[in-house]
C-alpha cells in the first residue's frame, strides 16, 4: 500500500494566519493557485514534498516537526474523551458518536479538537478537585489544605485560634477603664471615650445623607457619622469597631502580620475581623458576660437585654468564651440567607457544620425562615454518628427605608450533644433517645444516606444506578465507586 501523504492543511492555515500572510500571497510564493491552496488548507488535497520544502524556506520551519502527523494523537485523545461514561448515553434522537466522527473532527477542525481536549482536561481536574475537597471538608477537623479565597483564609485562621483572642479581651477591658464606662450606659460611654481619648465627635446622620452607608469615619472633620437607621446595639458596635481600628491599629497589625496571608485583601479582612471581635468584647466584657451566660444557661434573650446587644451579637460572643479557667460551651455559629449562602461561620469547635453551612434541607437552619423571630431547636445526627444540638432563629439588618429594605438571615448556634444539657433550650428534650435525633447530612453531594427523601443530588464518588422498575424515596440509587 502506498504511503499516505500527510494532511497538513490545518497547520498551514494556522501558520499563515499567525504570520499574518494572506492566502493569495502565500499561493503566489508557493507557485500554486489560491483555489488549490484553499483545498490544501481544507485538507482536501495532500501536501507534496515540493510544497513542503517551499514552506520550509518561506517560513523557516523545522520540517521534521512540522510534517509530523498529529491526526493520530488527536484521534487518540478524542477517543479517550468520548469514551468517558459522561457520553455513554446519547441524547434522545441521536445515535451517538462513531469513530469516523472523531476522525473527521480531528482532520477537519483540529483547533476545535484541541479545545475539546483542553476542556475535558479542565473538567477532569475540576472533578478531582471536588473529590479532594469532599474528602478534606468531611474530615473530622474540617480543615482544608489550601484556602479557596481571602475570606476562607481568614476564617481558617480564626478557627485555628478557637475564635478566642486574649489580647483583644485585654484591650476591651482597657477601653472600659479608660472611658469609665458603666454597665447599662455603653453608648454614651463610648461617645465620651471617643471625645476624651481620640478627640472625635459622633454624629447621627439622616438616611438621605448616609444612604446605604451605616458608618463613616470623617478623618479630616474628626467625626464618626452613624446612620439614623441603626438600632442602639448596632450604634454601639460601630463605635467600638472604629475605636479598635484607630486606637488599637498597631495591635491589629501586629496580630495579622505573622499569619502570612496570601495578599493585602486577606490581611485587610483579617484586621476587620479582629476589630469586630474587639467591638464584641467591648459590648460584652468577658468576665461579666461569661458569668451571666453560664448562670442564665445561655438564655440569649435575657443576655440581649442585660448587655444592650442584638441576638446575633450575643450569639457571636458566645462562640468566643474560651478563656482558660473560665470557659463556656464550645459553640459553632452559622449565618445564611434564604438561598443557603453562608455569610458568617464562626466557632470554638471544629464542627462539620462550620464549613459546610446549612445546605442540608433537613437541618433546622432553613426552617428558621418559616417562623421569623422565633427560636427553634433540633437534636441532629450526622452520617458519622456524631450528634449536635442546635438552635436557629432569623435575624435582620437595617435597610435605608422602604425602597431599600434590610437583609434577613437565618442564624444557627449549636454545640456537641455532650454540652446540650447546659442550655436552657434543651430542657424537656430527651437527649439520649435515638428517635429524638434527626438524621441530617452536610450536603447532598457529601451525604451517603440512601433513604433521604429530600435528596437533590447523588453523592460524589458514587456510581449512579438507574433501574426503570424500581423507585425509592428519590430517583437516585447509587453505590460506592470502585
């Protein structure tokens, strides 16, 4: 059989375009017609040795590498791609890909074939990344090998400290002493502190001036401007945050510098998180708050009134009570919107919830939106057998009037079942009863419960099994992957 002449049209067309040579000009330099060159570039005519030699002279080519037929490589790569189970079942009305289709794609559209290979490689890498993340995120410590974003970097760093920073607790005590702040008079005490210690005035501004902005530091005017839409607990919080950013800037920088964040965005976020922590410690001084929380058995509503704080502020503060000799219950906290997007994730315990959020529809967090403002409770069991006690309630953020409504979130505060009896919310619940625990998961793609009637997706690393004659709680039947 005669040797097959190389079909290099796609290479010639790509080379010509890269060198910005027109088809007519190249045809003239090769001594052939433009129509014949068009046939060559369309792989409808082979490239003769004479034309190949002329191409080498015109473009200064390594003819050995240029003439190498890449068709077989493309066909082999595409065969692997389309052999993936992803393409095993053809779409209705189609017969599926045949080998000749793959050969034609490689020959007629090699650039498209290369794009398909690159896309499939990205798909495989993404699938592998998801598998690794699933394994890492379902690990007992909930740790990730690498943070996915500056926000995750900061969250992981805070988590590594158990959400407790003694230096900031000390700074909060200094503010109370320097400002001679009295319990029950926090807001005026902070205003006095700002005036006497930092020569800053506080002014509450109308919403038509502030718009959606809640706090503005007017450096040149030596003022802190607060929106009139902020309730009293939020006004106190924002003043305390501003004190932290000004008076204790050096301390915040000193705490952030050694962490080794990936960039300035993460460092700034870390500084803001620390300032927020300090503000919470100012509003609820550690010793007095810890004694009240344990005596009241963590009754958040009472703590709100006693410390002039919001439900969310008290809940966040409860996650920080980890001082040696005066520890509280190790809580985790999750805040999500109606779509399940987690915007706050804190905790003194390495809870699985603390990374995966409230994605499971059987967990109590999404149910909070059904009864706004009401505390709900749940004893839940994860697939690994661990049990957690959780309370959930909606919280809201102020808006800027009728045309700019505030935000609504669901907030969950929970702990391991071993600590649940210390909470007033667990009274009347048989914490030892198996039937009292609701079986939940972290996320459909990570949960392996086969009998969940709320499942939206089959789990990762499992093979989907489809039986036309069998229907369970959901259409998904699956078995572990080999």
